[in-house]
């Protein structure tokens, strides 16, 4: 068995890898080969931190390290895990997790958070044997209400929504980063992230925006529409404005935007430890659909 980074693979090997990672059908972000190239380039350091194990021309498993948050919080993430349950799965996992951990540490990581999908729970004993402890789950929820639900928010007259633009992108970034700075799996936005989001708005205007409360940036939303399925990727409220009902107003606005954009189904992700958000979504008409991923953490080295 041999480990290669995505950057080292030939184009035919990359296409073989694409077929391998998409065969399970759960991948939320990658549907085409071109999307994989873009996603791996952005999130896996131009492909140098995504690894795959090969033997006799066949792929036995994959795993990637995301290190962009190390500079902010000292935290790195191991994700993109795909391993078949064969007699060699334990050796394959060991090779990949050690490779990723070494990469994370080389970038200065003080803690490493590792995520798996539910179909890979057979790896849990192996994960725990490397010192990772379970911390939380990410749940998938689906909007199941056939009728409009109004939050009857008393602050609606003080709220204005603006689409994301070059004019308000700095406010968007500040609200997002303050809202999620201390959250598990937080991903703080950089200047490059904002440029990419502005570019994405050209194709789907209105799916990303900011909420102003009495003229002050108070909340943000980031939505995604694909194949008539709408995803509420992010709803965030600045700590200074939490508890005022702004989250409810943004949720209602997000559902309205996705519906008017042609979404036939609406889903979102929520951490099981974020009970405040979970209760809000349940009250609004979202129901549990399943577990998206399980997360484990290790303080390093």
C-alpha cells in the first residue's frame, strides 16, 4: 500500500478518485469532477493535504487535512474520510490518519478534530485508539411544513436585509466570525473567502446576505441551491444582538428566499450540542432527517 497526495496524482488517477469518493452518494459539496478539483484546491491546500491509499491500481481509502483555522484557533480538521470495510481497513486507516496528523502538526496545530459519516462508525475503535475522543454530531434537518409559518417577530420593523455585496462584505465577515468564533467546527472567513463568496453571488444573487438591526450589522445568512434542493448553510447572529429574535427573522427570510428561488426541499445542518438553534429549527417546522457526521477531537502533541 502506498499513500499519495491529491497533488501527486495524474489526471486519470484523479478521475478514478472522483468516482471513488462520490460512489456513496452522500457528498454534499461535490457532484462533478470539476467541482472536486475546485473544492480540493481550496480546502486541501492546493491538493497537498488530501491523501489516498492505493494498492495495485485500486483505491483503498481517502482522508484530508484542513489547516486554515490553525492560525486563528490552533485547530486543524481531518475530514473527507472514505474507507471500505475490508480486511485491510485498519492498516489503511492507520496510514492515512498518521499522514494527516503529521501534516496538521507541521502547520502548527494544537488540536485536531476528526469527522466521519455514520456509515464509517466501524472506524470508531480505531479512532479512539489514536487518542481521539467523541465530542458531537452534526444533524441533518428537513423543512416539513407545507404552510407558511410567521415568526410574528416584534422587531421586524427594525430589521433590513441586504444581499451580500462589495459594499457590505466586511460587515458580513465580521458578523460571521464573531458569531462562530467559539463554536465547534468554526470556520472563520478570510479575505479570500469573501472574494469567493462575492463571485458566487454573481451566479445566484440573493443567496447570501446580511441583516441590519436599527442600521447595525447584526446577522448573516448563507444559502445554497442545487438540483432544486435548498440548503441553509449558515445562519449567524452577532453576540451583541443575540436573544432579540433576529435568528428567527433570518430563518424565516432564508426559507422565503429558497422557496422563491425554486427550492422544492429545504435542509440544514445543526450541531447536536447547539440546543438553542435546534429548538428554533424544530419550532419553525424542521424535522430530524438523520446524522450527517460524528466528530472526535485530540489535543496534540
